């Protein structure tokens, strides 16, 4: 199945981000309040409910990569890409999106590109109409999918770094006015 590794990355990021926001909804609630004019007290419960749904979708879509679950993953990443674009437009390059429940996730162009890549993976997996579970899909891969799982885990980690750490470094660079042009 094409792009299953990238799809696994997307599902794992949904789980990680959802769990993080369940326990730390404040930064995401602030980011949401900046985009949608709602009081912070009203956005916290919305963020927690959305985070639970996000983590559940990620887990179910990871275990059962079907047309419906992959389509929902794709829709999630489409919504995230739009949200990051709106956050950037409203708050500039260092606006917080709160993706992982922490203030160190600025809305960057790279963040949008990652969301779009994961959107495409979801669409491709949905279009292939897979059946079975992730275990049955991995069993058709070399070494029962172990290399695919390891590379996907590495991509999850790199995506987390790109979204949070690299994004935070870019925000600091903008704050201090450092450029790298000669």
C-alpha cells in the first residue's frame, strides 16, 4: 500500500498531540481563542473534547487503516493546515498553534507542509481501500514491517522536532532579528 509509512506517522502524531492536549489544554485553548473569538474558559472544554477525539481517531486509524478512518485522518490534517495558516495570518510567524499542548509549537510554513504531506498520505490510503488490521498489512512488508515501523517512528520524532523545536528556533530568530543572508 502506497504511503502507509507516512500514514502511520500521521496516526501516531494524532495520538501524541491528542494525549498532550488532554492533559495540557491551555496553550491550545489560547491559540483557538486567538482564531475563533471565544472566551478561554469556553475553549478549554472544547480543546479537551477535541483532543480525546483526536487521540481516539489516531489510535483507531492506526489499528484499522480503512477508507473511512484514513479519510478522517486526511480531513483532520486538512483542518490542521487551515488552522495553522489562519494562526500565521492572525499572529505572524511566531503565533502559537498549541498542537502538542505546549507553547513551543509556533505556526510555521514547515508545519503547514507537514500537515499537507500527512493529508496526502491519508487521501492515498483512503483511496486504496485497505482491509484488515495494521498487523495484517505489516505482515506483507519485508521483515513483517519492522523496518517500516522503525522508519515511521523516526519520522514521528523528526516531525515533532520540526514542528516544535525547529519552529521555536525560527520564532526566536524572528524575535531577535537574526538573518543568515550574506
